[in-house]
């Protein structure tokens, strides 16, 4: 199985990349990023690209793919709706179109978030934009899965690129065993996310197209 990952340098992407490199069914992993990861592995190829609104230059690299794991994202804090939409909606749909055009029937997984607004009409800006993104992806001719994790516990060296989130994880990570017991349907880990993304690519898998933390943990166990 050949996979492309967008956003492998982030916390979730780190977990997804690790899962892919460890899985024997994955023969090749292409990472598209703005800067080198600093990771070396026989399965891994990197393509450095700056403009995520135009991926035409990457066309030679995006063929013969079985799955695209889209983990690129940003916090809405301090961003206008237009700026957040450009990163969250425009970048994502550009990637989805680029990989689906060359790989009919590709499996595309998108990391959204708990609280995403599928109606696109709610009062919370980030939730509306993510809902719009999810809806557009689900309408495309590909096997699309929306991952809506709640609290994500970083494992195996995964670190958030958002300073606010890094501080939050430093303060509450030690509470994760308690959170997992009292709110199992709202917590997961980077390891479970990576395994669950691989699971939805398997033939005969049974799961909804929109997955919450409980479903992520089931598939990623």
C-alpha cells in the first residue's frame, strides 16, 4: 500500500507517520511538507512544497496511491475566518482534488475535530469551516473518512506545533489515565489515530464515514 501524508510534521501527523512506517502492509510513504522532517526510513520519501493552493508541480509524485492521510491544520485562535478558511478548506480541497484525479477510489482521511458543525450554520467559526470542509470531501468521488477526535494524548515524541496546545499538554498530560476512564468517548492518542487511519483502508472495514474518539479507539486498538 502506498500512502501520501500531508502535515506529517505536526502532532497528529507524527503519530500517523509512525504507524505507517511500522505497518508491514505499507510499502511506501510520501510526505508533502514545507520543510524536511529530519526522518530517515527505507519506506519514506519527502517532497518539499510551499504553495498548498497549487499542487500541480507535484503531479508526477501523486500517482499510484492507495490512501491520503490529511493531517495538516492550524488553530483558529487569532485568525480571521478568511485566513482560517484558506488553510482549513482551500488547502484541504486542493490536496483532495490532486490525489483523487490521479487515483480513482483513493481512501482520503481528514482530521477534523470533536464539535465540528456539519450544518455549516453554527456560531463557532472553526466548527463551521471544518463542517464545510468535511461536507465537500464527503461529496467527492473517493472513499472519504472524517476523523473527529476530542482530546488527543501525544505519544512517542509527538509534539504539537501550536504553543498554546503544547502548554496545555504539559499541564494535563499526567491526567490522561483519569480522562480516559471518565470520558472514554472523548479521548484518544496519536497512536490510536494512526492505526485507525490505516484500518479504514482495509478491505471490508465496517465503520461510519464520520468517526468520533470511541470509533477511532476501536479501530486503532
